[in-house]
C-alpha cells in the first residue's frame, strides 16, 4: 500500500485528508484518506494543511472527515 503525502509544495508530510473539488459548483470537499472514488482526481493534505485550508471567496468547503472523539478527558500531570 502506497502512503500518500501532502500535496502542498515543500511539505511532504503524511496525508491525513483527501481534498477534491468541483469548479462548476465552486465546492471543495475534505474526506478521510482512502475514501475518494478516484484517487487520481484527489489531493492528499497533511493534518495542519487540511485543518487550515482556506477556499477562494464564493466557494464552499465541506469537511466530511470523521471527527476524532476523545473517550475520556486527559489527566494533567
């Protein structure tokens, strides 16, 4: 299995999200890695780049990634 890397120039971190987009509807989608139907038409993004993604004015960004829910609060030392 190939590990996808972030598509942002100079990054190369492991992809934590997959970005796809459609010019006609001016929509960007963020999905969990590996959930895209056509990986050739998708871009991998590392977690920081996916979390801070900004789309052009007039575009919509639909983050469809599954949120990570903490099962119990962390205990401060």
